[in-house]
C-alpha cells in the first residue's frame, strides 16, 4: 500500500515471522524511524497479528514519511516539532492547512483511514466473527442490549477481537449510555425548536426518528430491569439451598437483604435496589419503608419501643383534605431463619400482632415533622411472615384457625379485633411464586426458563 497526500505519505508492509510481533505505525524522517506506536491503540482489530489464509500470520507495519516531517524532526531524531493534538484533516481534504496547524494526530488519523482501506479484507473477516460473538452474547446473556444489534456496524470496530463476556458487556453498556445522552440532547433541541417551526418536513422527520429511538431505549431499559429480576431470583434460589459442605441453610438476613437492604429506609435505597416484588408486587408502591430498624429510631415514628420489625411499610391516601395526610394502611414483614423449628417465647403471628399494636400506639410524623393521623386507630394492617412450615409451626397456625393457601405452601388469616390480615409464606412458596410471576418476562427475552 502506498498513499500520498498533502503533507505525508504512508507505505504498508506485511511481515511474516517473528521480526515484528505487533502491528505498528512508524513516523519517519529521511527514511529513518523517529516515533513508533502500536496500531492496536487506535484500531482494536489490530491488537494482534493478522492471518493470511495462504501465508499464515503476519504483522502489519505502516511507515509514514514526507518532506514536511523531514523538516520538523528535532536534532536528536527522537520527535517532531509539531503539536501532538490538533485539528484532524481527511486525506482528500481540499482545505488549506498551514504548516503550523498540522498536528501528529491529524497525520495519524489520515494514515489510519488508509490503513483500514488497505486491510479491509482482513478487518471485514474479523468483524464478521465479532458480530457472531456479539449476537450470541446478547441472545444468551444480555438480551437487554438487543436493540443495539441493529446499530452494531457503527461500533463493532471498537470491540477487540476475542473480547470476553465482561468486555462485551462493558462495550455495550458504553454504547447504550452514549445513545441515551445523544437522545436526551436531541429531545432538548426538538423542544427548543417546536415553538419556532410551525411546519417543516425535516422537523417532523427528526421528531418521528426521536420517538422511534426513544421507544427503542425504553425497551432496552425495561429489558435491563427484567434481567435484574432474573438475577435476583437466581440469588434467592441459591440462598434457599442447603450448603453441601456444612449442611446448613442461609440466615434469614440473606433473604431479607435481597428483598431490601437492612438497617436502611426507603429514603436511603434507590428504587432499583428495592426487590419487594419478591413478596408482593403491590409492596413496591409505598410512601415510607424502614428495614431492620428499632421503632424508636425511626424518624417518622414517635415511639420508645425497642421492637425491630424486619420491614415496616406505611401507605398514605392519595387524596386528603385540610392538610391532613392520613395513613391508609401499614405493612409488617418478618423473616425467620430457613428450617427454624422452635418458637419458645412467641410464635411469628403473635410477634407481628405485638408490633402492630406498638406501631398504632405511637405517633407518626411526616418528613416535615407534622403528625400523621391514621384514618382510625384501627388502620388496616397487612402482615407477611416468611418462614419454613415446620410441623410445630403448622400446629400453632392450625390452632389459630389459619387457612391453607391453595398450593398448600402457606397459610393466611384475619384477626377482626386487630383488623389485621396475615400471610405465612414458606420459602418454597416465595421462590416458586417469584418464578411464576416473572416467567413470561423471562421467556419474552429468551432467557432460560427457571424450574
């Protein structure tokens, strides 16, 4: 390959053997090397040697020289007296470029364009292989990036050959983020122009393209959330399995932390880290949540109790008058250690009933410090007890006239005096229900069906 342009020319050599181990670009003066750089820094496809079907692997050496570079080399012949960075110029540009404006980057960018053209046959073969690997990774491991497949030609060159799954995920995440930024900027431009342009075919074309791209990004965000749910369900499955070495089960705090981080409140934890859907999808929509904090330490409750509900949720009415913000319900969630059998002092149902009484006896405040008045002191309470249904516990529940769930994996009941509904959910039921609720979502993304 030989290519000439206004201020330098590039010559390409293909070298077999071990004389050169890396693909390189050399900037020379008077046919002698001055600066050498690896091409893989700028073209990921050239990080390794290339393969010729007939002659085997070879290293590519691009030698760039010109009278301009001859005139700019320093006395030690170690560098050029030109800026490293500066405006780039295409090889066929007709723009007048003064010598003092030419940078090493501009010369390198022009040379890289020629190198890519010279090696097109080999680079296309590499990209074809990478596209197959990328498609396979998205289909089997990262369906949240499926919307990017239609744009893969735009960024496939930036992915190194033989990239690991982690590297592919990083590259795709970067692409998605960059597209989100561009889409946000385009949306702002469209909004800024909407008042100025009453009609215009180009404006509406841009608007339609924006809506299409926005929907595409929205689908990707939804897919990311579904993959997140899949990961959480897998972690839950693992947490509920007995350790093959010790024969022990995980502590209840492991499951608790998957549902909601311990010793925190809804004001501390981002929405995407709140996995209350594992228990009940409706729990996701709440006004305040406290996790593993003593009642007396919760800012919105004026209560001196040392009781520590695993998870406490307050819900408020969406409509109220005269500044009142009444509580419409409260939720108490209690986790017990998997396969726990003995409840000497207090059974789980009696425990959550006690907590309900303590909460109702206190005075609750909103984030502004104003008292929250329940609709009545008998505000409805919903209690979830997550535990294993051992024989001893089932006897206690049956003595309380609890009813079995249709799948025989849990119990439920209602205390009319306390206006409290409770569910006792076995860990088996918790996991099975989480899988069933999300199964259709996993199938739509072609994720393996969980058994």
